[in-house]
C-alpha cells in the first residue's frame, strides 16, 4: 500500500550538484520509499522535471504547479503535510538566504513554511560564494533552528575548477542522514554526549606487505558514528586499517561534522593507545572494531624474501583493549563491546560482557547470509549488565546502530 511507505520530499535547487540528487531520488525510490520532488526554476537549467519524475515514479512539481491545487488543497500545504522528512539539495546561496529570513516567494520556500517535518540541508556552491560573510551568517542562522539538519559542503575540485569548500555531500552520506531522520524524527537526544567508537579490523604486520588481519570493513563502526552524529553527539572514530572501504566514506563525511573526528590506526597497539588516550574525554565507548588476537612475534621493516618466511610463524598475543578500558573507565562512563560469533552467539557474548567489565554487548552472527563482515546489513542480540536482552532482526547497519544507541540510552541515559 502506497500510504504505508515512508515519505521523503525533495527540493532541488539550481546548481550543478543537482545531478547527484538524481541518484539520491533513484536510490530512495528503489528502496521502497515514496519520494516527491520539487524542482526550482534554476534547477531546471540543470536537470529536467522529467528526470526526477521518472526516477521517483511520481510527478515532479515546478513553480508552475504552485497555483494548481493537489487533492483539492493548495499544493504547498498538501506537500508540506505529506512529508516525513524534507531534503533541500543542492541548497543554493539564494534559497539559504530566503530560509534565514523566512521568505516564501515560490513553491519550494512556501512548502518549507507550510511543513513541520525535519529538513535536511545540503548546500553546494563556489568556494568564494560559500565563504562570503553574509552566506556564513545565514548558514549559522538556520542552524540555530532545531528543525534544520545540515550536511556541510566538502572540499575538493569544484565544477568551476576551483579547489576548495563547496562540493555537495555525496549521495551515500545524504541517504544515511535521511534514513537517520526517518528513524529518529529529528530528535537530538545525544546532544552534548561524547562517543568514542572503534571500527574496522586491525592488522598485525609481519613485514611492510604481509599481515594477519580479518575481513572487517568498518561499516558497523561507521554506521554507529553516523547515527550518533545525526542525533547530536560528538564522535571520535578510531578507524583501523581494515576499515579502509568505509574509511573513505568516513573521510567524505568529514564534510559533515565538526562533530566527527577520525583517527586512523593499523594495529591493535596503536588502537589501544588511541582508545586509552581519548577515554577520559568521552561518555560512551563502543568497541565495534574486530581486533586481532595475535601478532607475529617478530616484525621485519624490510620486505622478507619468500624463502625467509618461517614455515611456522611464532605468535604473541595483542592487548585486550576493551578489557583494559573496562578497568580504566569511571562509573559515569559506559562501555559497549561487540561479540562476532559463529554458532551460538548469546552465551559467549554474556561471558565476554562479564569477563571484560562491559555495560552492554552486541552479539552478532557472522555465519548468517547478508549480515556480519562487509555486509550493509546486520542482525544482533543486545545484552546489558543487568541481564536485559533485545533481539534485533536483520536490518541495515545504520538502523542497528540506532537500535544500539536506543538500548544504551534507555538503560543508562
Ligand atoms: O574478539 P572478541 O570476540 O573477544 O571481541 C569482543 C570485544 O572485545 C569486541 O568489542 C572487540 O572490539 C574487543 N577486543 C579488544 N581487544 C582485543 C580483542 C577484542 O578490545 N584484543
């Protein structure tokens, strides 16, 4: 049934980044979300309404439709009430100025004032335009309104051949933020909280090219970091080498926040040092990283010739980071671990929670289809030290991340 679908309204502004919004609209529609698109006059210079109508499987609205009632009611009222989440991308300097003033002189800006849902703003413009004091002032102004959620433009080569800030965020980042807003309704319940999150798989090198590692990609840790930032938290993400795929996304997410700081590490000892150093300044610590258990006893700074690799490799244990954090943490801090398991997942996770001094643990199977390492989806059983249990059926890693944050928030605030 069409009305059971989640509903995203998209307002496309006049900038070349409008071409990236096509992918956002297409991905949303393909994932079963109802999408309606408004295309400003200027946006139509870049992408036609027909493109958005085709991708959204609905009609696309232009300013000419403003005076045509929809379902017998003024269009801006109808669209405004329909939307659960409203995306404005690319947000131009002109429309930003109108938002800051509360001006309403076209279908798009009238719909903003006729709606109450959260609005996600993804600006894009030339670096000099973005850096104008008046533009920055307008940007600060809209951010003081809790209705607006924002994705800062990233840095890079712009279509005007300038290198600087002004690139619209990538579609994957916009989509993640939209999904968070659909999940939370825009609540900023982690505002003021500081989270320290580890992600990816550690690598223990034998020489500069060979290492002992694991298949972790860092997607779960990145999803936790994104979900937390979208809910207002300040996040330090300690990203292990094995998370380089998701790490790339995390770096493009550097556009987002001043609220997301990424630290890259390779092995368990470097991760241990980063986690111990940053522990005192954080409220919640989530060890989502797949940390190896052993490392080669000897490291060669030169690449070993094949013949020099011993048939049996002497190994040493690496530090158990989360157990050490469990010893170091203060009573007001919360420590959440992960237990990736094959076979029975709950009993080993419960044993780890107790042995490592955790407040909660996420037990996730790695022998099920479409979940665990590398997948965009996951499933888990959440346990806390009080013995409470919550089962999360397979869902996107971002949704699992929100459910983990809810679980911790409801148990420990
Ligand atoms: O590998 P294992 O299943 O024991 O991991 C359980 C938890 O312990 C995870 O949160 C993982 O990040 C953490 N861990 C760690 N240091 C290790 C091994 C695991 O912090 N050396």
